């Protein structure tokens, strides 16, 4: 239907009025004895009494004039044959007017129109005379003709009458008659429930400008008036709006309320006024005597704090509903209103296009969706501004490239009120254009926890930032606003860049350590997809560094920071347990290890937590039963893992389950694929098993004892690289062998092992080397002389004895790892030499003569010659 762009309510009012007129005329033409029921008479009396004095007698036409469409239908259906209705006509009447009457009531009572109301009435206007042909639809036909050819005449013909509800309110007329109210079903239900339940004295609907806060509030409150569950006796509305959209331009509203005092004066007009008290007291008294819902629209335009004092003074009998771009804080229950969903946005765009007589609604869904979402922010006001601009002849590309006034209107009164921390977070989002977790924001901004959380709540309360699942994202319109008004400084950009590099470097280091040994207490397991865990892992990495520096207090503070970022991340508590264990805070260690187990979410996490917990009970608590129990739990979650099997072997060894432990050791597969670190652990665990096992055999079974000690040595000597911890276990084996000084085979094994591993053992400088030396010295007459001499060569601390050599060109070979070695004398205990330059072979303990050469790294011995002397010669001489 083509017509002048009349307001929808006038068009719809004209259609409803013409239908009512024709039905009323039909009733009067059919009978002079109309049967009115009691309710109709009461309704007529009430309506007439409001206008003029009730006449003694009212004729039937006057009574009909005071009734409405629903009453006419009741009259027709009560005595259908009187009004020329057959069964078919009765059904048609029911079918037609069942959908028309609710629309008619919304139109006549100035209540929010629904999407489709206008279309339904226009369809009725076109078809009713053909569908219900027993009524002469003369006025309907006349209205139809005027709409087609002279719509402007409808304004003069039908004076818009509004029927006032028997309810105290001053709600504004809906501003969405052009399309009817579209969508937001979920939001309407949720906000209505909040109002009806009365759990919260103050409810704030928060959202960007133009997002539809006022519209949804008006819609909800008009519906509330007719809702039997409505708990309020009165609804008082006060608008603080300072700007509005008019003909595609944003204009200042004249005489807009500027402060709390003006707001109270305006609100007072709607209550019973006592001139002897203040406006605030008048309002409070009214709200105390009448259960009132006070609605304050666009609260963000008031910049003084006295509004909070007024809100706090509202009596408990009444409540407050607020629409605002910013929240009040602790005073309110906050309901965040976001942009329209995809379907609602498309429908609203199309309905507005139709209303303005444009053809852009004919575009496909994807095209409209992209425009609404990416260009217009899914914001109803933005959509209306855009279509209004097209209607006024502005090209679309010009509108899309000139949104500054729109953005300014929607985001004003928000940014300037933010704290410095909140503004800094927004700048971070301008640089890092992706969703971020709390942990990431905290890492980059580096503010106190309390300030951080307050700043984030600020941004959420203004809708400048949104929380999606567990991640935060900047509002698209807020980002565009910031690009217009606030850009990050070069210094801030550099700071974020440096932090990002630091983050990536540490994550790479964590990754390398994890790949070397997943179960190591110093390794940190994290999910790459969990951003908070990733940041927490960085803090835990720092905590371990601080722990290694014996700075326990700061290390534990860093673990607290990690658990604050990722409270459900098991590693926070595993590392905290590990640090406390190292500091002998045993109760704290046990508590945190247990929490770590409880926080695990998958097999690998459980295996890791149980493994470290078991290790703690083995080494620190020396509770081998508990250690075994825990490592068996780890094995359930990660069977066949070499490190778990080795810890299980360790626990079983300490429990004396040697045979079972050996079986577990032999079950380890793919030994060649193990890292050097794990290979060393395996060798140490094996050596320890056989050493402990050998202790079961007394002197009379020395061959059996020696057999197990040989197995232990073999497990170590087959390694390509032996680390210091493994050398310590080798020394423990050698100590045990030294006690078998009475057994020649044992002494040969001791000699050969010392010779094969001399250079490595010298780097350890372990106290048990002296113990072995003392045993050998104490029993030298029970040991073969040649073997004894060989043993002394490897057990003597030549570096210490070298202090007796006072000739600068003489020294004793103290270290010979090849391809280099060291000579010592009284002047220098580390004179370097290159083995490849030797003319004759030498060995540790040999006395040599040499020439000194200076290098950038220190003294270098050259021209080395072995001389026929021993250390005893120098000791005797001195």
C-alpha cells in the first residue's frame, strides 16, 4: 500500500476507527433493542462521568459511542441471528477480531505497538469487505481510498483519541510506532521478572547510547500496567535526556534537566505537593504512602553526586528503575543491555526501510547483517540514523565514512568519567585487537589487584567492554570512539611491545623445560588455549626463579599472583607446594599439593600432581608407604611413563621390595628415546636399587653382594653423559665397595671404576671420596700393594698436596678429562695444558716439568715432561 509517510499510529487509528464505525452502524441498523450487559453499562457510566454530567437517560447510540470494538463483537455474537450472522459469519467474526482487538487496544491506549501490527491492520483494510460481506463497510472503503489518494485528509478526519488507563502513571508515548517494538523477548522477560520480584531496590539498565534502553523500558512498563502481577500503585517517569535524533541530526533538547535539584523539581510535579517541605521530601512522602516505581531515564547526564544520596533515601516501600550509560556501583542491580541480535537487527532494518518507502530492505540477509553488525554496531539508533540519512538523500558511503557525530552521541558522558586504570585498559585493547583474559590484562597493565578489578568492573558497567565466556573484548563502538578521541602514546605502545616479547621468551623457556621432562617439579604444564593459565605459568616461572635464589617470601607472593589470575589452575598449587617443601613448611606443602590434585582436569595433570606429591613424601617426609600409594595413582593416569615407573621403583626400593622394583625397572620401554636427564635418573635409581639390595648380603656372601654392586656401576657407566647427581650415586656404590677391602675382586672393581670415572668424580669433590680414601689407608696392608698404589693415585687430593711444590716450573697433574688437563703447584692450582701437544703420555698424580706461556685466559703449560719423582719427595723435602 502506497501512502504519505504518516505516523503509523494515525494510519492504524484511522483503520480501527472506521471498522468500529461500520460495525456500530450495522448494529444500529439491525435493531432498536440492543442488549447491553452490566459491565458495558458500568463502563459507559464511568467514561461519560469523566466528560460531562450523566444524563438521566442515555439512548442506545450514545451507549454504543462509549463502548469499543470488543464490546461490539460481544453484542454481535450474543444474538447473532438478530444481526444477520449465520454460523460461517460467526466463525469469520471470531477469526478476524481475535487478532484485531489486541492491536486496536494498543493503538487507542497509546501503548507500544508490536512488529506486524500495522501490516495486519492494512491487510484487514484491504480484505474485510470481501471476507465479511454481510456488513456494509462504507467507512472502511472510504478510509482505504483516502490512504491511497489523499492520506493527509485522514489527519483532519480522525482526531487521535487516547484512552487513559485506570492507573497512576506518566509514561511517555512510545517512540517506536514507526515499526512497532521488535524483538528483545529474552531481555523483556528478564527485566520484567526483576521488577516484579522486587528483590532489588534499584535496578539499572546499562548500555551505550541508542542501544534501546528507553524503548525497552517503556515497552516493559506499559505491559506491566496490564500485568496482574504488577506490585506497584504508581509509576513516575522522569527523563534526563539532553540530546535526541531529529531528522537525521543530533540536537540538544531545550530546557533539559541539568542536575539533581532540577530532577527533583520536575519529579515533584507528579506527586502530592506540600509547599512547606522540599521537593525531595514530597517525593519521599509519596513513595512512602504509595508503592511507587520511580523511573529515571538517562541518569548519566547528571554529573553531581547528590543523586546517590537521594536514591539511598528512597523508602523500602518503593523502588527505582534507572536507564544509564554508566552504573552507580554498589547501589544497584545492573542489567547490561547489548545490541540487537542478528535476526532482530535485520527485521528492524527492513521495517524502517519499508516505513520510509525505501527499497534497501530487499537486500539479502547477509548483506543487511554485515551492515547492521559491522557498520552500525547492532544499535537501533544507529540503524535509524542510517536509514533516516538515506531517506534524506545522503549516499550510503558518505554515511558510513562520517559516523563521528553518531559515535559521539552514543558514547558521550562515559569515557571522561573513567579511572586512569580503566582508560589504560582501553588503550591496551586498541593495541592488542583481540579478546583477552583477565590474566593477560593484568600482565600487561601491572596494577594492584584491587585497582585492576575495579577498573574492569567500571568498563563492564559502562558497556565499553564485554565479558564473553571468560574473556574480555572492547565494545566496537567504544573502539571507534577512542580512535576519534584517545590514541595510545608511543611510550605506552613500546611498553606493551616489550611486555609481549618478555611473555613470548618466558613461554618458550617453559616449553623447552616441559619437553625435557613433563613431570619435573620445575616444569610447568599449561594449556596453550587457556590464556589465564598461560599468564599464570609466567608468574610460576618467576616464582621458581625466586625460589632458586632462596627468596621464598617473594616466590610465594608470585604464586599468589598466579592463583589470583587462574584460581583453578593446578600448577599454582603444585609449585606453591614445591616451594614450601623446599623451605620445610611441611603443612603448607601438603595442603597445596592436595589442592593441586583436586584442581586437576585431565590424566596428564593428575599424573603430574601425584608424581610430585609422591616425590615429596619420598624425599622430604620419608614416608615411603604414602609415596608408593601416590605414585600408583599417578601410574593409573599415565601408565608406562618412564619417570613415573622410576619414582615407583624408588618408592619400592625404600620399602625393601627389591625384586618387584627390578621388574618395574625392566618394564621401561624405548630407553634410547629417553632424554639424557631421564637416562641419568634411571641409572641413579637402578644404582640405588642394587646398592640397597646388596646390603642384604653379609661378608660371607661377598660375591653376591659384589654382583649387585657391579650391576649398579654398569647402569651408570653405560651412560653417554653422566651428570653430577648420578656421580653422587656412583660414589655411594664405591663407598660400599671400599668396605669390602678384604675382597681382591672388590678392590679391582673399585680401582677400575675410579680410573674410568676419575675426571667426573673429581668435579664432585664429595666428602665420601675422603671416606673411601681413609678406609683404603686404614686397611692398606690387607690390600694388594699394586692395587693399593693405583687406588691412592685416584683417591689422593693432589690439588691440596700441590701446595708443597714450590718450583715454578714443576707441578703435579691434578685433572685430566681430555682433550685438556690441569697442573697444580704452590703458585697456581689450575695451569692449563693441551693433551694433543704432549710428546709422552702422562696421568693424574704424575710430577711434570714444563714451561709457562701467558694467554688471555691465564697460564698455559707447554713442553711438558714427566720426571721421576712422586709427591712424597716434595712432602719429605718440605
